[in-house]
C-alpha cells in the first residue's frame, strides 16, 4: 500500500505530478480515493424510448463517415450518425478531433449521454463512448478529477493498482464483521472501485459507514471519559454575591433561563465534573447562562475559559461579558490569533499565575504554551460536531482537579440526533424566547422579483434601518462558469442598483483586523448594508439591522438559513428575511412557514443528513465519508455497540488503533491512554 504511484503501470512522471494535485502519491492513496458517484449503465435504452433530459445508456452502431469542422476560437465539431437498428441519432463531439479515426462505419459503441429530439431528428451532444462488448461494466465509478486526468485514465490506473488492495487490513474484529453481516474491509474497498451490482455496492458502503460510525462513537466515549475522569472542585454560593449579578442585568430572565441556570449551578456545586450542553433557538439567551456560570466560577476562586469558533464571535462575547461584569469586579481578557505578541505574553502570564480569572478566545486558548493555574470551568460554543475534542484539550490544561464543562449549542438539535451524538451529556433546553423578540417575516423570491427586492431594501434604508446580504462565494468561480453570487462581484452590481446606499464587504479571507474594522463600522451604523459570506452566521448582534437577504438560498441548509435569519429581529423594529433563489423550492418554504428552530432542524436532518446538518461539509471538514441520512438507524446500532465495547476491559487492538488514528487526525491522540 506504500508503493509509490510511479511504479504503477500507466503512471509516469508527468501523470504522477498531476495525480499529486488530487493527493494521490501511493497505492494506498488510490485505495482511499473513492468515487463521488456512480453511473448505472446496466439499463440499455432504445433511442426513441430514452427519457429526454436524462443521461442514459444506448448501444449504437456507426452508420456513416464522421465529419470534422472547425469553428471560431479554435473550437472543433465532430459529427457522426449512429443507429440502434430502428432509429438514428447524430452524435456531436467538441474539441475531440482524435475520435475521427475510431468512429468508422460499422463500429458498435456503448453511448452514455442525453438523447434530445430536435427539429431535424435525434441528437446526443458530448456523450461518453466506448467500444461495445458483453463484459463492459454495468456500474461505472465517477471520480473527482484534476486538469489533464480523465475518468478512463484514472479508472485504468486504479485497476492496475488493485493488486495492492489485498494488503488492506480490517479495522473491525472478525466477530463484529460476522455478527453485523459486513464485508472484509479489502473486499468493501474493492467493491466501491469495481462494483458489479447494486446490492454488493450498498453492502460495501454500509460496511465502511458502520466502521467510521463505530470509530466515531468510540472516539466520543474516549474523549468524554477524559472529561469526566477524576474529581472537580465543588463550588458553593457562600460569599459569591451571584444574586447581585443577575439583579444587575438590564433585563429580566425568562423562566427557561432561570431553570437552566439552576441546573448548571447544581452541577457546579458537586465534585463530579459537569458535562452539560445548553441548547436553544436563535435569540433564546444562551450567552446570559454562560455569563452567569463564569461569574459563579470566578467568585468561587476558579478560572474559567470560553472558546468561540471565530474571532468575530469571540470578540463579541468578550465585549458582551465585559459589559455584564463591569459592576461585578470581573475583568475578562481576549486571546485570539490576532492578539499582539505583547498582549499574548501578558495574558499567558496572567493565566499561569492566576491573576487573570476569565479568558475568552478562539482555539488560541488551547495552544500548548497556554497554561492555567486553577481552571475550574470550560465553556465552548460547539459550532462543529466534534467540538468535544476541543473541550478535552482545554480539560488537559487543568492541573489536579478536572474542570467542569459547559457546551453552548448554536444550532437546535433534534432529540433523535441529540441522543446519539450527545447521549452521555446532560442536556438543558431553553425553550422560551425573551419578551419583545421579533418574529422575522420570511419570503422566497426569484430573479423576476429582484427589482422589487431592491426597492423594498431602499425603503428600509430610508427609514434608517440596516441590512445583511449573504453570498455563498467569496469570489467568482474560475472562468465564470458558476452562477452563484460572490461577495467581491456583488458589490459592483449592488452599487448600480442602489447607488446611494453605503455598503461594506466581509468574508473569511480577510485579515482579522480587517474583519473587526468592517464589523465595527457596521455596528456603529457607518454602513447601510453588509455584503458578506456566512461568517456572520452566529452571534453577531446589530439591533438596527432589519433585513436579511440570502442569495442562492438553495445552496444552504435550513438550519444555517435559520441561523442567518437570527441576525435580524434583534431590536424593536419589524424585521424581514428574503431568500433569493433561481428555482422554486418546497424545501425553503419550511422557513417561510415556521420560526421554530427545532422543527427546522428536524427538517434539515431529514433532508440533508447528520454530516451536513452540522455544517461540516460546507467547510470542507466532514468526518463522515460514507455515512448518510439513511444511516441514522446504523448510527444507533454503532452507538449501542460502542457502549458495550467501552464496558469491556480491553478493546480489540485493530479497533483501538483505528480510534487512535481518528483522534490523531484531530490532534487529540494523547487523550487515548
């Protein structure tokens, strides 16, 4: 499996360098480079029976000599007629002049393409063709490619390397493979690359999905074991004055907030390390719960750390906490990647000697050189599915006692999924919104409504209100082939549509100082519109913003759109969310009919699956390659099995190695003792 690709037949130096762009260097890399989809060519259509607009397989015989013509800008057109014995179609190929010699009259081909019915007969444009034989594969894998590598070429290279796949070893014990009707791992990998029938292909996928879900569940239990291991400091109410903190708030707590705060404080007052998640809908007031827990810990003589997923959110948490703690004698510090070297040195020294009691930051607060004297409470904003690993990294910072752990979930999670991914945690739900929280009116709109949308936005700006416009891309796709809106090009179009409006741009590629400056200017009302990517999805609070416009809304998950919608309706003014989409989408209508985040999350889970539900795939950091929505039951099976295996004295060495490898890929292998 470690054989360099240059020793594989069909791979020379030039091809090898192209394959490196796909991350393919060894035969083992090829084994793990799985198809993104499959083409099912086992059903052969007659030309006239082929459904229009659908890619299908036909078997045709060339019945005329091909004609090659050249158009402008170096484009060539190769046309040839072929018949299925009843009807005839014209096949058209662009910029493939070399096919002329092989398209000889009488040659039988399997053709994969869309049959269209035009004024002059049947046409198939840009089809895939191959000489017909009875042993052609019925199911054909389709791989991600890079420039200079074709599907046929990559399939041939993988087939030439297939002998190396015999060295693939199982991660699962033989007993589990037999008990759950799974394949040997090498057989599953081979089947995914060279499928012969749908049934075996699904069994292979199920095998690998089962394996990754089981490893995931065991990794969760391993990390949670470190969080609950040992003894925590039992805190108390004496001399804390915590009641004065809540009395100083400029608003009254909801009944749900009071209930959850009591649950959190009850945990903090025991010597069993708290492991609790607080979840609720957008705007329910999770931050106040976190602030109360931090104040309680600090007044008990302990240090506390809050970690946020982005610098924008960390900075906003810092300023919010600073205001809440102003009259309570607590001075939080902010530590992020953009903190100056001088400030970092000062803050790290204060955390080490205990003079700094509260810190807010990004993953900068879990770096190796950050040491805490008496860390008693860890609060994390679990933006990603495996944020539990970050909590473990923070827990490792504590000397002696194990810190209490509180998770603030930014996304409402359906109970079915919560029980699976967070089954070992105590869960508190804030199911009540503060009084005065606005219901955001949501509408879907197509391109034909763009003029009306801009006119509505102009009226809101005239009233002194502000707006967000969210684009899915930072910049236009290379070659301009993608019709999705980008931040960089949108501003020009917007300024033509609303020349009097003041607009700023924000996206993740900007430096932290630039992002902070833009966000600060928008918060101060120095701009009417913020054109942004989803970096504003969570936590950003501008009460004067009343309009959220999402371009290409069909590109986003329902839960993500609900989070974006939550950026408006935070003040006293009526607020609106407009979902711009090219195609009418029943999926998006869910957002127009309800503001219930849990109902939306359940719909999102059903439509997109647990991997996409947590936004992982949008960020390119998906931990699940094989598991899908249909595997929710499989997830429950692996959770039950993980619970059983965790109770055994020793784990099978192969499975133990797989869990260690998984944790190692996340930088947390040291917690597997």
